[in-house]
C-alpha cells in the first residue's frame, strides 16, 4: 500500500536524482577549477571530457542508489533515516566511481573533483528531499494525494495495523477510524472509532473514506457474508489483512496464482538473484580468505600434528540449509577420546578435553578456518547462523519457539549473533533472536558489514572456548 501510494513520488525522485547528479558533477568542475580552485590546479582540463563523464556519473547514481535501497517508501517520512540511506548511497557511488576510474585509462579525472562532486550531490539531495516533503504537505493541506482509511476489526492484528497506519499521516495516509464488530470490546482511546457499520457506510457514501481494510479476529469472521453484501454496493477499495495468529512471519509476500491470492508466511530471502549474489560473495570471499590465512592454516596443521596423536582435521555432523546435514571441518582441538566418556556436550570454559594448542586456537576462533572449504563446496556460507549438531537441535526446537526458522539460510562461519557477543555458553534465546533478525533483514550489504565487523569482533571473544 505504502509503495503504491508513493509510486509517483518515488519515481519522480529517481529521475530528479539523476538530474541532480549531472548538475553536481558540473558544479564540482566549476568549483574545482574556477570558483574555488582549491587546491590550486596546475592546468584546467578539457570541459568536454567532464561533460561526457557527467552522463556516466548520473547513470551510476541511479544504479547505486537503487542497490543501496535509497528509494524505500518508509524512509521518506523519516528525514533522519532518509539521510542515512543517502549517505549509504553516496558511499556506494564513491566505490563505483573508484572502480570505473581504475579501468578507464583514456582520461585522468581529478580526485579532488570527485570529492567536490559527492559534497555537492549530498547537499542537493538533502535540499530536494526537504522541498519534496514541503511540497507533499502543501498538497495534503489542499486535499490532494490522500488515502482516507477505515479499519474493521478489534483483535490484535487490527489494533497493530491501525496503530502503524496512524504513524504515516505525513505521507497522506489518514486513519479515519476503527470499527469493532465484537460487542463488549473497547478500543484504545488514541484511535478514532466508528460507532457502527451504518456510520461507516454513511461516511463512505459521503466520500470521506476511500479505503477499507478488513482485519477481522477469528470471532469476527462470521460477519464476512454481511460485509461482502454491504460493500458490494459501494465503490470503496477493499483490502484484507490476514490474521496469522501466532505464526512467526519471515519475508511475507502476497502473490496471485491463477486468480487466487496466496500469502507466503515463511520463505528464505535467498532465491533468484539474491541466491546467486550471495554464492558469488561466498566463492570470492572464501578463496581470498584461504590465500590470506593459508600460511597460518599450515602452521596450525603442523602444531596440531605435533601436539597430540591423531588426525589434523575433525569432522562433525551439523545441520544446515533446510535441515540438510553435512560434515563441518575444524582443526582438531581435543583428544581423540574426548566424547567417549562425556558424550555430546557443549564446550565449556577450561574444558580438560582440549589439547594445549587446541585451547589456544579455539580461544582465537582459528579452529574454524577449515570451514572455508565447506563454503567452497556450497555446504556453508561465509555469513549465517552458526550450524548446530542434530542431537542438540532435537532438544532446542522443542524449547525455543521458531528455532527451526534459522535453517532457511545456509549456516555461516560468522554471523550477526556472533559479532554481537552471543556465542559459546550464552543465552540461546538471544542468539536465535539475532539469527532471525539477520534472516529477516538479509541483504548483500548486511553480509559485507558482518564480514567487516568480524575482523574486529569475531576472532577474540570472552565466550569463545
């Protein structure tokens, strides 16, 4: 709804941003070589070359801003959040310009000019968003670009939906009232209310409402035939907000199948291009990590061999994507008979089953490096929830709600929970909460952010043992 309501606005902003990028490139040229000329330039380059490059910069702006999710409908109503997304789009654009400049050798562009360009572009973007918000307010005050909405229902779904709608008033989405069909139910006084269905119908006929959302509780479903008959005689747009009860949603989506609406409640975010992009990052990242850590891995392999008898690697059954099991590789850090007397238990601090070198490599998380081969084989990803042993999963899935949803993506060497300190013998509930947060908000940028933070937070942790 929010996306379609702001479709024209977001399309206009996309086109405007391309124009502003072209202007910012030209302003940067004038400021760099004429207006400011700081630092002083040795010579003035050909203006035609910069004009040609302005078209490329404008197209790169459109591409990188789309990748950075700059045009999210929710951001427009929150200036601070919108500014952060513009900064992220500017960073993407800067990286794209660096890559293009590296491969384009026919002309050498001023690096100072590029910095001027980014500054001018950000200023123009902030100004354009400010004026756009002012323009939308002006239209709303005169009755244009408004959606006047009524919600029917009194359950938790209806109340949550109505309260969220109330926060979008500045976009022109106006909540006119909520109608409860369940006698004896009191609605929050902060929400406008209708006395009965007759009042709602009367206000629709007076064109005070143009959108109705049915968010019925299970006990209100019996009113559907009456509502169907009533709204068949009206011109109002009708929507249904499904009551999913206690279902945990994961990338919910509605689609049309042969004329029938289908609501997807739980789905992995990794399909289509998303899946290919993540696999590409895994392949490139794992290969690069093996080149970087190769000498360290050879050293650890020698130390493991010398410190205790037995194989260098330890293979342990773990569960990954969609419940499929695989053998996760690790450098062996325990004695060969470690689980013969204890059985399958979680590692603990000062575990006497560890070898001296094993205790060290577990403390700095270097025992996990062989899992880069699991990544190359496609069994794991660089980023994702840490894989667990099936014997423990049988126990956890009965204790922790929605535990199995973490298997909708590949298990990872590092993850959002790990860099936030939820590893080792810490709260399993919090770990699952962070895992599901990652899955719900997955993006390639999120993966790159986690990999970057792993360098500083992922290796040494007081809970790693």
